[in-house]
C-alpha cells in the first residue's frame, strides 16, 4: 500500500523536466496508466500518478479514469490530442505493481528513456506467473486452513476450508481462460464455496459461516470483491 502511495506522488527532484520525444513520452504515460489500472491501482492515485509523470516528462496532460476506460488529453486547446483507452478492471497483483512502480521511478528519474520504460512495462505485463499452479493451489489451501483456525474453527472447519481453498484455486485457473468468467470470478467463487460448505454441513458437524469465510479469505483485500460487485 505504501508503494502505491509513492506512485501517486512521483518524486520531483527539482523543477526541471526530462528531455524526450513528446510522442514517446505520451506513449509511456499511457502505458504506465494502462499497467497500473490493470493491477488494481485506485483511480485517484492513478490519475494523480499519470499527471505527475506527464509533468516530469514536460507534457501538459489531463486524465480521467473509470473502471473500464482511461481518457488522456495532452497539450492545450485547440491543439490538444485526446486518447481513449478501453481497459478491463484488473486484480491486485502486488509483485507486478511493485515492478511497474519501479519502472516509473526509473523513467522519471532519468535512468532509462520513456521508450525503454514502455518496453519494460510490456515485459512485466506479459511475463509468466512466478509460481506454478500446484504451488498456487497449495497456497490457497494453506490460506483456508490457517484462516479457519484463526477464526476459531475446529478440525472439520480447518480441513474443509483447506479443501475448498484448493478447489477455489482450480476454479481460478479455469476462469483465467475466459475473459467473461474473469469478470464474474469472485461472486461465482463465493457462491460455490458457500454452497459447498452448506452441503457438507449435512454430512458432518461443520460451521458453514467459519468455513466459507476461511476459504474465501484468500480473495482479500476487498478491492477484488468490490470490483467484482
């Protein structure tokens, strides 16, 4: 969270601006905005970060973001150019977000050019996940088990939350293949977990509330659930 705040307040070590091709600078600001949006950056920080980046690169820019679009206007009327980017609400990915923020600081600090920054952003956003599916599923299951015990659950709640957490990971792998399913993944996942927990409670003694909450705790922080709704 602290790194996200830092991106919204891009460092300005001086009043001078960076010398670069305006077209490449504009492209970098747009690429930066698209990447931050895809990684769940809040709108007010995103707009402020793009504005500060444009200012440091010697551009006059105005920006407006929504969950599905970014509107960027460069220059002063009547010679202003406007760009409309269609984007999809993204899930929080802290590792990639940290790397994107680092690239932003490198460009605005003059350590790399805007063109190199755009290439670096593309490499980050298209990179393969660091961890494989098996390890991810295990992490989901472990999260469910730990949350179940933390919430006061017994052995049945812990084991069931672990199993449902692993199933949740498998469901996320399937949803990742379909853009429509990705948009609805969180509410579908919560419905699946709660329905499964309720069904299993008829087979053995089980707290449906604790089991459901523990299994879906991996979806926190709540930004992903809020975006899904």
